[in-house]
C-alpha cells in the first residue's frame, strides 16, 4: 500500500471513530454510567477504599471461590535435559539446558543448526 493510500485510509478511520464517539457521547445510558462511575470513585476516595475492597464488600464469595495461585500441580513443567555439544573442528565442549547459549548460537550461525545438533550428547 502506498503511503498516500495509507494516509487516506487512516484519515477515513479517524472520521468514522470521531462520528462514533460523537454518537456515544450523546447517549443517555453512557451519561448515567459516567455519572455513576464518577460518584463511586469520589466515594471510594472519601473512604480510602479500592475496587477490590468494594468487590469484597458486595460479593464476599468471589474471593473465597478463587483458587490460590500457588496451588499448581507439582511436576507439571518438564525439566530440561542437559546436552553436551562437542565441536569437532575446535574440540571445544559446552553444556547447556537450552538453546540460548552464546557459543551455541555462534556455532549454529557458522555451521548450521542441523550440523551443530548432530554434535549433541544427552547427559540427563
């Protein structure tokens, strides 16, 4: 898309959004909701209460029904195995659990990922 076409499309989208915003701002339901939100925030500030405090007051079962975050099943994440790579060209040996190793990346860039993976030995 040329730059001028992109400019025109953006300009048209802005016009559509401005029209939509104008229609929303004239909606009585929106005005009532905004008024309610403003009064609620003012009241919350007056009593130093947060939104969580309000939810806890209005619906105390919400917090009780929530499962704690730390209650994840143990062993759900598989531990990575250590791999040892021995470069036959230089004799250099590296051990890593992941592919985010600086030297390993350099080797893969120089000799190719498939070749470097063929140098790997699984240690456990």
